[in-house]
C-alpha cells in the first residue's frame, strides 16, 4: 500500500464512493434528495481529505482498495478543519441536518477508547475487481501498522455480515449502539495487540 497523493485523490475517491454506495451509515449521513450520488461522493471526498491531512489515507498497489486509518490523536490544521466542514455541510449533509450529525458523532466518539489507538475510519474496495487481493493487502497493511506502532485498532461498522470477518482477524465487539431513528445498529470493534 502507498499513501494517497494528489495524483491519486480522484481514484481513491471513486473507490470509496463505489464501495460505500449501499452502506447504511453513509447513506444516513447524506441529505435525502435527488443528488444522492453527488452527496455520497462529497462525503467520501471529505473523509479522504481529512485523512490525508492526518497522514492516514492509503491506497492499494493496484489502486483498487482504500484504507483511511490514523492515530486517534492526529489533528488537522484549523484552516483545513473549517474549510472541510463547510464543504461537508454545503455539499453533503445540508445545514438543516448539522445538529443531528454533530450529536451522532459526539455519541460515537464517547464510545471509543480514551487510550491511544489507530482509528480505521473507512475500508473500501472496488467491487468490480475479482478476488481478494485488495482485501488481503489492506488487512496485512493495517495489522502491520498496528504492530509497528504498538497501538490497537479501533473500527466501527453498520454491516452486521462483516462482524464474522472482523472476528476472523482478531477484532472483538466492545460496544454497540442501536439507533431507531436511523434504523441501524453500529458495532464498535477493537483489535488489541497480541501479548
């Protein structure tokens, strides 16, 4: 895997947008109107931009998988934070939903461990590619990153069918949050370092 560079931003954003097209959590965040695809792309652009700022955006060697992972204490420059959140409100969520999104994110952050960890924000694979090459490359990269930094990995998912896969690679569910108004459950996962 390699860092996402300016030359790879468009490719990485396309991979994420296609990968999260049917994701319930991503779909809940975006404004509900006739511009769903544009708004999903804006969400993925936002996540990619924030992760690049935090030195945590990576793409597979074949450019068919993207991982957004960074330390939980990574920070953005204030100017980047302001401009990226303005773009998120304007092009993705809509200002009328900003309070609901802020409250949702605050609730999610409270459930994350307070100790240092790697936060795996997004893990997207180009669906049109056959085989498991990208998934294996990304999994190996994330685990190696955890072992080299000596930090556990924290992630969340709304896809219940992926819990078995996460468990296979050492993740455990440490919390869950059922959100009736969103009609979804969010599972909080952690992969501790081997002893």
